[in-house]
């Protein structure tokens, strides 16, 4: 089996409504969501598990620190390219959907990341691997420190729940 470069193979879909099964969203639910893959700056995209909390559980006879793994931790954030209508120069309702969904502090979203041999532009299908699904709250948008390049906005995210290494469900 060949290896696959990550470039162009990361698909992130945002859902503004809770899927029926957060741990196995259907292809229909995901394909109806916001495909943010082409709206996200790759260089600072963060959507991953972090080290779990550690609980000291050494016995009297242990000669080193022995830790049990506690609560899961996840980290997430993204910089979104902004898209504007050629005529009005205001936000384009379709192309700027990822920003529109994330711009208000406290917005609850569900996001699902696929990183496989499939291209990011390919639709979701039943049994596709989902590297990580997260339920997140949005924080206030931040202007990037450098004003150069394309117009873009950083969106800090606060994970509320996570589901690593799941799959797209078959649905009803």
C-alpha cells in the first residue's frame, strides 16, 4: 500500500446542529454541513488530542512516579480565510459560511476531521474514518498579528467533547 501525502487530504466539516449520533454522524449529515477545508489556513490549524490529565497512583513499593491516565484533553483553533462578494464587497453568504458559523463567541459546533487517502474535496461516505470529532465552543475572532496576505481571522475553539478514531455511521 502506498503512503499518502497529507497535502490536500484533510477535510474538516462543521455542523451547526447536533448530529443524531455524535460518535457516528452519517454521511448525509456531514455532506449537508459546512465544508471548511478550503477556508482554513493550513499552517496554524489545530484539531487534535492533547496529553490526558495525569493522576499520581504510585504504590508504596514503587520507586518512580506512576501515573494513571485521567480526563481527555483536546486542543482546537483555526484561521479562516474571508470571502467577499465581487459586487458588494461584503461577506459572500456561501463562500464565507465557515466564518459566519464561527464568528460569535459561545457558538456550539460539531466538527469532524477526515485525514485519509481521499482528497479533501471528496464527499463523506459511510464508514469513512474520522480522525477526530469535536464538539467545540467558539471564542471571539482574533485578527492575525501580521496584516499581510489574504484577509483572514483566527478563531480560538474550546473543545467540550471529543471522539478520536471513529467512523461515519450508516444512519437509519
